[in-house]
C-alpha cells in the first residue's frame, strides 16, 4: 500500500500527510490500525526519518493518528479528529462568516507568496489543472463530487505553493471544514462554473506575477462564494 505513494521531493512531508490522510479518510487504513514505524516507512518511501517524523506530527496534531510512546503509531478512532469536530461545530452553528474571515486572511496572503515563490513550472501545472476543469465543466463531463475534490485541491495547492508550511497546515484543516459545504455549493446552479472561472482568473494573475491583482482576484472569489452561501441559507429559511 505505502509503496504506491508518489510525490514531488520539494514538498515531501506535505505530500506524505495528504496521502496518509486520504488512505485514512477512504478507510483503507482503519481506526486502531498500526502504522509503520518512522524507520520502516522511511525505507519504504526512500526518505529520511525526520521527514516521516514531521508528517506524523502533523497528522497527530490534526487528529488522524495517535503516537503512543513505546507502542507505535496508530490510526485514530475518529472521535478526536480535529477536522471532524470542527466541521461539526461550524456546520451546526452560525459561524460561517468567522471561518471565511480566517480563509480571507490566509488565502489572500498565500496567493501573494505563491506569486513570489512558486516556480514557473509549478504555476503552469496549476494553470493546466484549472483550464482542464473549466473545459470538463463546459462539456458537462464532471460530477459534483469530482468538482468538490478539485476545488479542495486548487486551494490546498495554492497554500502549498506559498512555501509557508504553517499556512499550508492551517489551510489543510480549514478546507476540511468545508467538505460538506463545498458539496452543497456545487449543487447550486452555475455556482461551480463561476467558481472555476474565478479560479482561472486567479491563476492567470499568478502566471503574470501580478501580486495586487492575484490578491484581489482571490478576495473577490472568496467573497463571491460566501455571498452564494448566505443567499442559499436565506432562501432555505
């Protein structure tokens, strides 16, 4: 299972976190299951033990795994999963505005760092990903679930390209809170199409290395999504 994990060496710990999270969320790694030791996994993936240690620390902080001194590393049972608890809290309460304020703060700065720090090739891959998604939408070849997953990847990738590990980790938690909301948003007529056109505008400004317009495009996008959710909430009483 672990031998199938592939990643760009420049972002190894983050990629390992993402891959292990996916295995846990897809129930391929089950609650209570023991994970390989740092040494074992480092050998399987051909990376340093420090890299595995860092990835395990992030997953532990997010509540996906438990590190038991002297016993090993285990998949958490889910009751302490930070993302799950936070998701429940925000969906059940009326604090979407607070969450969007935090996203606005982090993502508008992350896009600035991406303009400044990402390589041309990294930006081009992101650009092609967005263009491909827009094309799939126009041809009606993609469903709500896939669009939701791609939306998540877009925002996470910008945080990753910012080359700020803390911003990436915070965004990793915050975007998990939006999983259910993102799916519901994708059901609103034309919302996802508008979102991906906004994504395209963002990445075009990134390609031009235009800091001001990149930041403004991200700000406009987040405000648009928040307004759509507010309208839907009001319409549904």
